[in-house]
C-alpha cells in the first residue's frame, strides 16, 4: 500500500482528482483511513498558514482569507466550516478570536 505522500508525489493531478471529496472518499480511493487523511490535511494547512503568516505578517483572519482564496475554497457556510475545521485547533482558535475582534471593532465604529 502506498503512503499518502507517495501518492501525492506520484500523481501530478492529485489536486484535481481529490477536489471536493471527503476524507472518507479520499481514504477509500488511496487505501488509507479517513482519520489519517484528515490528519495530513490538518498538518498541511497548519504549515501553509504558518508560512503565509511568517511571510506576510498578516493577522490570523487575513491569512485564513488569503488561504481560502488561494485554495479556491467556496464561500458557502458549509465550505467555510469544513475549511475552518480542517485547521489545527490552535490556529482555528486564533482565526476565530481575530475574526471576533474585527467584528467587534466594526460594530463600535460611529456612523
């Protein structure tokens, strides 16, 4: 059985083939558990987030928006929830707290 990393390196169309599939579907197709696939996605998103944050010095929420646009994540509530739930817990918490601060500051601005 090929590892997830070997499959990604072997298959240049990986992103296109697995776009929109659940971790269950990807795992079944690759012969891996959905838990393992989810952990790999989680780890990758964490690394991408940290690289963008270090490079741009943007806020956590801004980095999440950059990633959403760059990774072509849909704008539906379901797509956003799935995307957010794919982050490591500490990063997800930082993004949510930053978003709440931004919403609070928008609500306090005088008209």
